[in-house]
């Protein structure tokens, strides 16, 4: 999703969304549910600043895969396996 698409979903301009991303302004409380849904996260996730741990990444990857129908899920998983193998070989 582009910044413009997200801004449109939020009912704000892309410059306002950019300022939100930079922490210069905060989104209105009533827009938080739409923002979280658009970003496929929870409202508390919008306010977390710490780096996610490996378990968080694993859970999120699993969540994303579960959102796909069967054949697309299998295809995405095969791509993920190839990416992981490539990254392991870089070390």
C-alpha cells in the first residue's frame, strides 16, 4: 500500500500522514482503528517503539501466510524459504 492510499483511507492528505510517521503530529483517536486495520496490526502496535524480537517476526510471518488462500499460501511459503536460504548463505 502506498502512502497516498493509506492517507486516503485515513481521510487525510499524504503530507499529514508523513508528519504522523515522523512523530510530528498524532492521528486522531477515532482514526486509530482504521489505521491499525489498514496496517494489519493492533492499535497498541501503533505505539510500540522497541524493535520486535524474533518471535514477533515469526508470529507476524505466520499471520500473513494464514491470510492467504491455499495455493497462494504455499507459493508465498516457498518464496520465504528461498529468501531465508539466500540470507543464511550470505553469512
